[in-house]
C-alpha cells in the first residue's frame, strides 16, 4: 500500500472536514450562504415555474432601427423584446437558450417566416448568445 505524503494527508483531511461541516452549517443556518435562522426576517415571495416549450426563433434589427413597432416602441440597438403573432403587447415571455435565460415583453407582431414562432430583437438575441435561427425554450408568463 502506497503511503501518502504529509501534504497529501493534510489536504485529504481538510477536504473530509469540509465535506462534513458544509451540510451541518447549511442545516443550522450558520456560516456564509446558510439559511436564515429567522425566516420571519425576510418577506415571502411566490416562485413561479415557467412551462417552457420548444420553439423556433429568429432575430431582427438592422434595417428596422428607428422605426416604431406594432406595440408603439421605437426599435433601437438596445431594445429588448420579441415579436409574436397572437400574444398581447406587453406580455412577458421567458426565453431559455444554451444556459441563458431572459424575460422580455412582446413589443411587435410577427414573425412572418414559415415555421418560426418568435422574432427576437437583436439585443435580446445578443443577450441569449443566439446568432442565427435556432430552437429555444419559451414560456409566456401570466401577470
């Protein structure tokens, strides 16, 4: 059996001590990042789970900057939003693509390409890391 060096033994002991201490600190609410000892000190918020469905999306922007959208927004390089044919203007939509998630409003009508469900503004596509027509997860959110 191979003997551990003093450094390896010390590192192994430290790793084991940390592995045992972390669950204990999390359950008691002590230590950095642990749960609050007094849950009444913080306001309760209702978490909503988005029901993402796979959609096909494209993006637009160049050539349309400075024009007004169907919902009354002037499109710029920084405008975050999506176009959808049936969702009401202002409806929030959660979009998920390759580990990135963003919530944006419906600001325009479209898309007008066959088989495409959403048209993202250039700024929205950039925030998601999307560079071409892609499949992503989308979930309209209720108010």
